[in-house]
């Protein structure tokens, strides 16, 4: 919806504006493949969030996710536990029972809202690591062995709330974003010892959580 058709009819008595959300099967399939891979590397729990009870784009989203999940796993080995949830219910469930979630798959608009909500569960929006992952591209290196690689940006999720307009970041956030980069986003490959971000003389969590 952020990059779709939009317009404004500037009428004197009643201006009208619109933003169109358009998803194709290929777009939903691409992000679903990433979510399935991440879920496999983690707990196997995948929650797909939509509004399929009212939105046509969400109905296509849900149908595509179901089809991709069925193709991804064999009948004899069901490694993915897929759960569909409406976005309004998900917003509530993140507050009352966040431990039920592991990998959440959703559209750009819903994800923009839910990620901010989820990031605050740890105490501050400034603590969350973040990554923007591009599609895998197949390359060829020496020996003609094919290799796939991703273009990705690993960065802080948000500016620290204590200084939203300043070049100030949470040290813990930068460390965990770097850890995602080094570990390749897999749960078993973390390089970061949580003891590294604990020090009695220095707060690694930013001013908004370290005030006396």
C-alpha cells in the first residue's frame, strides 16, 4: 500500500484521497519462502497475519501462504506449525500472550504497526535489532560452484526515544544487529554472549532504560 496506486481528488467541498494495496502471488510467495525458512531454523511456529475476513488482498495472501506451506513440507514430516490470525486479534495477542509467537509473516502495512508494538515488549522500542533482506541472487565463484547470496542491511530499528532527532543509538541494539549479520539470521549461530552487554559502570541499553 505504501508503493501502490494513490491519488487525491481535491474538491472544494469534499476532498477524497485513496491508497491501493495490491499484492501478486509472486510477491506473497517470495516473503513466505523467507518466513518458512526462518521458522524451520527456529521453533517451527509461523503466524501469518492478515484481514482475510474483509480484504481481497488478504484472501489472496492467505491462499498463497497455505499453498506455499503445503509445498514446503512433506506429508510425513510436518515441520511447520502454521497459524492464521486477523491483524486486530494479533495486536491484542501480542500484549496478553506474546510468548505464543515466534515468526510472524504479514503485509507491509500490518507489519509496520505490529513491529513497533512488539518491539516495545522488551521495555524500549530502541532495543530491537533490524534487518532489511533482499531476494537471493545466484552467483558463480571460482570453480563454477553456484552460490546464492542476499543483499541485506542490518541496522538499528528506531532511534532511541530519549533523543529521536539526534545521532544517538542503543549500544545493545547495535550489538544485536551486528550479531544477526554475523550469524546469518539463524537461531543456532549467535556470536553474541549476553554477558558482553552487562557492565555495572556503563549502561548498554540507552538513556531511556538506564535512568536512575
